[in-house]
RNA sequence: GCCCCCGUAGCGCAACUGGAUAGCGUAGCGGACUUCGAAUCCGUCGGUUGCAGGUUCAAAUCCUGCCGGGGGCACCA
């Protein structure tokens, strides 16, 4: 079940009015602008929605905007949801919704239940959201939390917007970080067995390395010490990454983040049988054919006119004393985007990257175009970095130093909801101060509880009404809903399809937190102004209980989209 | 030096992507619980949207140049 946002329905009315006005000769012929702008009014005096379209038409029509607007009004088709439309200086067309129609919509919202707000923006297209994709070299840290929450919420919103969505975690298991993990475990393992450290390379110091090494001692004994180090390392790498991924999956599950698939970088270099060519080699051959590959200094480079430098390294045999050729990140990107858009046939691929990767964006697009793929099918969500604060001081973290706060620890302390909400409150474009003191605080200073409290309060009212002997689920006579606070709440309930359209279309999941907060505020205002359970006026009581249930349903829905709980008690 | 993001009320941020009188939260001050949950609500104070130009009927939003903050420019990932 999907719904058409009100502003789109209004835009359609305007479109038909503009056509009719031209057909009737009230306006000269011109092309109707697309998209046709319709905006929520900012001031009550402007009605509910307004369109500035006539302001822009003044030039082509060669008439004053207000005159154009006045010429359009008589041609607006009648619609049950519009009570009034008028032309206002300097040339806006303002719409006021019918209050009777608004009140009646409460039943529609309630009937739609969890489907309320769904729109058909995606038209069933398949989109993959790939996110987190942290190197599998240790536990998930708070550093990845913003990525996880943005990606997961975006996926939920796209799903509500009519896309078929898959969530994917890309496992970087072919690079030097994977090797470093293996070396770390191997060296610690050797140390535990009092053997001389075999590999003099940099290692991770974290306690989880020791845990894995102990586990390895228990299961394998001294076996790996007797093997050729590189052979042992390859086996340990595979094992260690699998171990880490188990914890990664569990850590993210704590935050209510789940993936549909886990794609391994290594697979792009692997072959199923002897004599076969890996996907990477196939794509490399195609790029070479297209003239995008140059050999220089004994290495392989990718070149493309869109790049701001001559060439980007794709493979070098002399990077590390490693039996395998170890290509760079860009190399697997070439195979991966092909894998997404062609082999697996997604219509769109969305990458969620931290701002520290912004330099990689042009390369990704270049290597997409170079393979003949439409770059419009690829989007990169770049979110700015998170600054962790504790006691007003910045907390620095790094896996290399072994000093970091794990996501697991924080979730265990405060639960997923405050983390998710805080990570969503700002646009992806601004750096986020994440206050560890505030997020653990269960008080009204913590904004997450405001929205959940609104839901809880409704649940409390419904409980109270039931105690009074009222049949809470009885459909009320909605024509009794006329109070400004009732109507304001209803207007907000009806805005959800627009919010989902906006959040999905502009890839801006922060609109959900704004909407949830506004919705909560309007419920509180309704609660203040309108006594819901009034034994002396049962018809009005049932009407208001119906509205309260609808508000509860929509709050639950928007919290669900954000991956948060909608508690009945707090 | 080049690239990306940001600069809006004391502080933290919105502004539906160029529209009307720039909003919300916090902090400050003053109010509202014998009445459906006060984790709430109401009032009040607070603005030359960093600066200077430009484009437009219309600029917080687009362009140029400065200033300030953050991030990135590896044979790392």
C-alpha cells in the first residue's frame, strides 16, 4: 500500500489548472515547469501549502505574477481535500486544506497502520546500500556508528519509498590491514608458545588479538610454527577474519543493524577453477581494451580524463614481499561496481563513506564510467566525521594504538536508541559532536526521550481510558475533531509521506528525527489543550481516542524507520 | 599548494534544495501538577545568516574572492 504526498496531489491540480488556463486562452502557451513547486506554508496566514510557480512564469508569460496566479485560480479542478485556493501578492497560489477532510483522514492513517507513509518513489527498483564495511581487523568502534545508523536508516527509508533494498557489508579481506591482523595474531600466538617472533611487522595491540591467539593455541597447538610462515599466515588470516566478522555482526546487531549480504573483496581475485580468470582480471582486460590502463615503473595504473591526476595505481608486484600480486583498493572497486550493477543487477548502488574518503569519489565514478556504466546509478553518501566528547574533552581513538571505545560497550551501557537518534539528528554534511556523557544521561537533556515519551504518554492515556471502562478501540465520530490543536496534529500525521519522499529522495535521513520531534510536540500540545478521556462527553472522547491511536501509530512507525523502540512505559 | 564539508541567536543545529515575516532545542529569566504520565507545557530574552562583491523579480541557499574551523591529497585501506 502506498500513498501520494499531498504536495504532489496539489501539484497535479496546479498542473491541470495551468493546462486548462492555456487551453481556454486565459494564458498564452508556455511549457509547464517540472517539477512544479509546492511547499508547506511557513505561516498560518498562508494556508497549508503554497506554490511560487507563477513568480517564475512572469518572464515567459510576460505578465505580472499576481495576474497569472489570478488567471489560474478559476481553472483549478475541484478536490475534496482543498477548501480554498487563492492568489496572493506577489503571485503565490495558496491552498487551505478542508478541515472536514483532514479529520476524516484519521481513519485512513489508522487503517494503513505500519504502511502509513509509504510512497512509490522507487517503483520497485532494486537498490543496494553498502555501508559500515569497516576493515575486519577488530571490534566495531563508535567511529563506525554513524555510518551504520545512516546506512541502515537510509535503507529503511528507501524501502518505505518503494525500493527493493539490500543491505551489504563489504569485507576488505585482501589488503594490508587484513595481513596486519594475521601477523598480529600470529606473533601473539608465537609469543604465547614462547617461540621467537617470526614476522617483524607492525601489529595491532588490542586485547582481542590476545584472545584470538589464545584460542588459536587451544585449537591448533604448535602446528602453525612448523609451517612456512607465509603459508601459516594465509590460513590464520582466513581464520582470524572469520572470527572478527562474527563479533562484527554481533556488535552491529546490538545496534539493530543487520545485513542481507557480506561481500568479500578476496572473491574478486579468486578463481573457481584452474585456468579461469578472476573477475578483477576480466575487468582489467576490459579497461585495458578501452585505453584506461597504462604500465609505468613496473606497475599498472588507471587513467581517465575525469581524474585530477594523470593516473592512479591499480596494481604493483613490488609493494610487499607477498606471493600474490596485491592490487590496490581501486582495483577491487572496478570489479565491485561491476559486480553490483551488472552481475547482480542492482538498478542503483549507494555507498556510505566517511568524509575521509572523499578523495576516492572521483575515482569510483571514473572507473564506473570507464566500464561503460551509467554513473547516475551510483551514489556516494559522504558523511562528516564524528568528534567524541567526554567531560567536554575530545576523545581520540585508533585501532592502531589499541585505544578505542567499542560500540558494544556503549550499547551495553545505554542501549541502541540514544545512539541511533543522536547519529541521525544532523545532516550528513556537518561534523557531529557525540557527547558520551549526554548519551548515557537519562534525562530531559537527552533529546531521544522526548519522542519516546510522547508515545509512552499516549499509551498511558489509553490505559487510563480503559480503566475508566471505555472501549478504547471504538471508532469515533471524526467530524467532531475541530479544535486547532487536533487539526494541527492531524496535519502533521498526514505529512509522513512527504517526509519519507524527502528523506529518500535527498538521501537525508535526519528529516526523520525532525519530523518525530515535531510530531511529539504537536501531540503534547493536543494533550494540553484537549482532554481526551472525558466521561461527560463520550462522542468527543471516542473521536479523540481515535486520533490519539493514530498519533501513536505514526510515532511508532517513524521510530521504527529510525530503528528505535516505541515503548508503552518508560 | 590543490580538493571536500562547515560558518545562521551565548551554545548545539534546522530551514523540504532559489521563494513570503529565518525556525527548533538548549542555557538565562518568569509561570503551570488536588484533574488522562510535569521525561510535559506556556511566556520572555536573544539575528546585518563570517566578510566583500556578483547573478536573480527573489539569496542563508547559486557564482567569485577573502577570513576562520574540520577532513583529505601514499607503491595505505
